[in-house]
């Protein structure tokens, strides 16, 4: 059983706190009654009281703060959740003032976990918080780092299609730009599938999100998403990130060789191509490591990262089983002419929807940088290709609505009608694999 004395003392101190509004239903529990329910031995009743107090926000704030300051350990554990959900500066001040001096590790952990649950609302306030001396206590600094990571993770996961499948497009990870450098570090950890570093702790194991995603998580898909994010966010000055990517290419190639070649290691091959495209984009004219220029190397050789990437496209294009890899790599390198040629070859060989969808994306993106070609003709070809994809069974209209690759043809006659047709005839969705 929980002790009642601390609650009664808290309610005396909270005498000036707002009570239930006069126009509220008579059966509605008062704030004081709800705080009293936090003494229940039953978890379900305490959780219900926390949810009700959290929903009342400012109405319950003063009484909750008073009870937190005077309550026992068990009561504070529940009130922490209410104050974190409140998220106001007044509520956060109470938690952050208490955090540095908490001797109870369990309560400190609950403070961290509760604020992480509301990272989007509280991260900036916590990052700006200072104590009376103008300093940031170590526990608060660690918490601020965790909240930033939690916010980055949430924004990263939001880029996954609501339909369940996810491809990629330029600008997909613009939402991470406000936390660019920290986001790069998070995405690199996700891509390498390693536990992130935390102050005072030795990182071990694989990557774990601070808040479990609300949907099924495929680690391979998340690694691919993280690589796309790195390609968008990184600059040539992010040397540590690029060095880590270059090192991962060796590991991926070793895995491909150990499994008997690209055909038997499609995941590793796709990731390796993504790393190569990123290196070509950000270190294109830098020399490749000596092993990539060796005459004895059976795979493509290249004096620079860009040369290696271009030669890899041509090497893959000469192998029927790897046409799709060649096309995807060409598109990542923004070699639109080559990507279109390869996707057209794939479309002739396959009745599937994905080659047609990716052909539409390549044509639409090419229309933005058409060179000597007529952009309107490229857009018309893209519309024909996306229509072909839908006629071949492509049904993921949710992804089509957010895929910026298709932005150049959204106003083309027939595109909106095509989307409406897809929505009216739901079926199993194919997933873009680019």
C-alpha cells in the first residue's frame, strides 16, 4: 500500500491550485481526488489517473507540482509522467531542477523516459535550460542529447510510407536539417547497426530506438533509409562520416564475396551501391583507395570515386541479372539518360510494375534538367510510364502522393485522375525499390 500522508501535505500546499471548473459535470473527479488515486495499489487505476491529470494540463499543474515537491518516491514516479506530458516551462523547470540532485536512480530514469516520450514538444526547452548559476548540469545535458536523438528518430521514421513500403527521393529527409550534424551521427549508427555512444556508457550491441516504432520495422529497409539520409545531409566536410562509409564498403564487398556474388547477396549489393553513389557525390574527384584501381581487381576499377561509380554502372549493365542494380545506381548518380535507357530495357524484359514506376521517376526527374531535350516530352513519357505501372498492378497511391520524384508530372493531364482511380480500387501495393 502507498502512504497517504505526503499527498495530504501536498494538497495543503496546493490550496490555491485551480480546482475542477464549476461548469464541469458533477461526477467529474477533482484534481485532488485524481492525485489521491495515484496511491492506489493497482497499476491500471494509477495509469488512468495519470492520463486524466495529463489531459487537464494547466488546470492540474499547480497541484501536481506541489505534490511532486512533497510526495514520496512512489508518488513522484507517477507525477513525473504528468509533468512531462504537460510540457510547459513551469512543469519542465520542476523536473529539471530536481534531476541533478536526485539520489534515486529509478526516478531519474523515469524523468528521462517520460520526457523522451514527449521529445518533440520539450527538446528545445530542455536544450535551452540553465540552472540558477547559468550552467547546464551533466544530467540535464545528457537528457538534452537524448531528447534531440529521440526527435531525430521520430522525424526519420516519419519518412517511411504510410502504406508500409518505402523508396527514396531527393528532399525526403529535409525534416532532419534543423539537427543536421546530430542527425548524421544517428543515421550513421542506424546504417552501421551499432549502438550509439552515450556519456559514461560503453556502447555495445545493435541500434535500438529510444521509442519503439509504432509499425513493423525492417532493419534492412531502415539501413537503406539511413544511407539515403546521409547522402542528402552530408557535405564533403563531414570527413568522419565519409570515412566510415568508405570503410563500410569494404565490409559489404566482403559479405557479397562470401555469399558467392551480388545475385546471392542483394541486400549487401544495394547498400554497397548506395555507399558508392554517396562517395561519388561528395568525394567524386578524390582518388579511390589503391585496391579499387588494381589491375587484378575482377570488379570495376576507378582512379576516382566518380570513375569507379560510372564504371560500376557499365559493368552491371552488361549482366542481365543486374540491370536493375545498374539502373538504380545510375539514377542515384543523377545520370538520367543512362538510367532511362536501363529502365526501358528492364521494362521490355519484365511485365512487372516496378520497372515502369522507376522509369517514370527517372523521366520526371530528367525533365528538371533536360539539357537539349524538350522537358514537356520527358514529362509526357513519364506520365505514360506511371500509367503503365498502375495498369501493371502498382497500387501504392500513398507513396505516389509523397514521392517528390513525380512532382514534375503532378499537374500533367491525367495524373490526378490516375491517383483517384487507384484510391477507388484498393489492392495489394507494390513497393518502389530505388
